[in-house]
């Protein structure tokens, strides 16, 4: 039942995206370097990626801090951040399985370009890197709970910004001039934009190494920051009540 | 060589001072005023391996804070702490392998999984060898009679069943030390007794060091020889339960049941506590008054149906200490 509704809503969203971009393209709003079929491919793959990326394993941090149950985890011989990461991977795995029927159905509805195997390989690698960047971004957001216990507003803002600037909704190539250069320099681009642009071929094989390097830079930076925040946070853990 | 050792352990919590009222909430945001609360203030104690110690005190006395520092999840403000040769907050994970923790008010079991799956997960987390895991699981299933609900999801267990599961979960990896935080809270008398029996056996048979925090002093009387009493962050008593009773419980109560009505009963050397015409309760200090003489005096004076001598129980002694504070008992105890 859950799978059925999930697939149903996804098919609807794919259909809407196709209609939207087709309408925009007939109004001649097309970005210069992206033909319509690439755009639809981009939007559909972005949607499928979001099914996996929107799983937030680190949400547990906030919940456990609020309820004070983080104490029991800290009393075990485990790295608690790694526990959150594993939990996220597990949930992601489950969602990935759910993506498969959705994928099949959306293939009936829209025609997505299927690139050469090495491009798919590069896409998957880039996606994996983006997944980790996204994990640490979520980790940092939820770690704010160490200080405020209430993180909803901040998360909402970051979510809006990242939806827009990560290339999930519109390709970053659409941003003009200076703004266009700026959005590519932001960490959000490493989450959706880089793998997607590799998929549709805007990032050519010659530029792959540079794109991966950029993702790795953000990943390292976020991971380092997360370590610092976690250390500072767990030192000031004052378990609520009890 | 003590297994647990603390010296001048201190923990001060600092929080932003709140301004009351709706506007106050806003002002609190910009306030730089802090409130300091000393939760643990100079606790020095040491435990030998294999001891079973009752760590008691009123709510907010600093018990849980001490336990959290011993488990390594709270960093002390100052002072020294060592558990099985490890400074807990400096090596939290290494320390975690040596300890087991049971909270009466919080479960470490995985809520949605069958009980036995939680155990399997803990086996993986602690890397318990299969033979050891099997041996411990079998022993605990038998001791705690868990076979009927081993496959039940934890959320469907009764409190008594869940507590038994939590005890097993805390001990699968053969910890050297176990911290029990109100393990019998909310349990019925039969379940309480089963848990106490289990604690006593683990301590006796495996030589596990146990710190027991509880408000149910029957737990302490049944299980502990030694008691550490904490109040306002200070240790006010550390020693034998018997010694505490001797020093603090100097009064006895003589209860007389008369054969026929007696108005205004009186005994020399004892104080009338209550009387309803057919029974009377006299309180006396056993250091100043011999009980046998008091009973002889009573039987000479009145026609008695029954005589009982009541000793103060631990609960009434502790209650007096909470209310009146701990002062060195008067001279008479020397």
C-alpha cells in the first residue's frame, strides 16, 4: 500500500514536471545548452535522487537530544555519529528499493536519456559523494540541537536555500552572470547539480576530475566541521531530565 | 586497589538566567546573566571490586550526575575520577566496555524489535564471542524467565518484562561494573523481589561491582551492606548499613496491648507517643533505657495481652536525615 501511494505520487510529479518544462520550452524560455529531452531527463533523475537524499538519518540526533535517550547510546562502545550514518544508510537502502518501481513507472511516462555506462559510473560516484555532503550538512543542522534543542526554523531556511541552490529544482546553468558563477561555488551544488550535470553531459568527461575534486573539498570541509561540532556538543551534553 | 575511585569530584551546571514573563523570554535571549548550580560538590569515594553499594539521596542530591560522570557521558568540572583504571570521559568507548547500565525509567532496548533482536544487536555492538553470548543469554533467559516473551516486540512488553530484558541487555557483555538507576521503580512486589534476587546472584556469583541508586530503601536493606548517602552534592554518610542504623536509630518503640481499657498509660523512662485506650506506643532511647526493664515495669503496672518492640527501619532513619540534615549523632553512641 505504501509502495503504491509512493509510486502514484511520484508518477504524478514526473508527469507535472514534464508538462511544466514542455510548456516553458514552447514559450522559448529554454536554457541555451540544454535541449528539452535533456531537461526532462534532468528533472526526472533529480526527483528520483531526492527520494534517496531526503531520507535524513541524522534526524535521530535531534530526537535523541530532546528525549534524552542519547545517554544510552553514549554509554555504548560505539561512535555515535557513525551510528547515525549507518542508520541513514539503512533507511536509504530501504528507500532505494522503493525507487525501483517508481523508476520503472516513470520510464513508461517519460523518455529519459540513458547515457553511456562510463557516464553512469561517473554519475553514481558523484551521487555517492553528494550523498555524503548531504549527510554532513544534515548532521550539522541537527547538531544545532545541542545548543537550542529547537532546530526547525533553521532547518527550514537551509532547506529552502538548498532546494533552490543545489540544482534540485532548476539546473544551476539557468542562473545568469555573476549569480551563476556564485551558485556553482556554493557547497549545495555538490549535492544535486554535479551528479545531474554529469548525467546529462553538461559536465564533459574532461571536467569530471575537477568536479569530483570540488565535491571532495566540500565533503572534507563539512566532515571536519561536523567532527568539531560533535566534540563541542557532546562535551556540553546535559541530558534533559534525569 | 579500588575499582572505582573519585577524588573531590565536582560538577557545576551553568545555564542562562531566565527572566520570567512573555517579554522576559525575549530578554532572556539577550541576557548575559548566568546561573550556576552545583550538582556534585567534592565527592570522594572508592569501591572495591565485587562490592554492592547503595547510593542514595533525595531527588536532586546529585546521584544521577555522579553516575553520568562515572559512565563518561558528563565531563566533571573538577576533581579526579577513575573506573577500572580508565578516566571515563577521556575514553568513553573503552569505559563503556567495562560497564553495564540499567535505568528504571528509560530503556536501552530497541522499541520496535523483538527482545531477542535487541540482544543480537548488542552482541554485534560489543563484539561478544558467540559462545559467551550463548552462555549468558541462556543463563539470563532461565534466571529471569524470559522464554515466553523473547520474541515479543519490546513495545508490547509489560514493565516487569521490559525491566528483565533491560537487565539481561546490560549484562550480556560481562561488564565488571553495573550501575543501576532505580531499577525497581514501578514494579509490583513479586517483580521487585525477582529483580532483587537477580541482582544479588549476579553480585555473588560473578563478582560484579554494583552501584545501586534507588528511592526504595527495601532494595538497599535487602541487597547492600554498604551505603553512600549524598545530599546537596556532598557525601554525608559512607559506611555499613548497620552502622547507620546504630548511630541514627537509637530510639525504639514499645507497643503495649492492654487487657482492658487503660487511661493515661505511663512508664518511667519512656515517652508516650500514642494511645487509644487499649494499646499504647512508648518511644525510648535504647542507650539510656534498657528494654527488658521497661517491659518488666509495664507488666507490673498493667495487665498486658501483647508486647512488641519495634526497631526503626532504614526508611524512617533516612527520612529523618533528609528532613533534619545529617549531624553527628549525639554522645550516647560512643
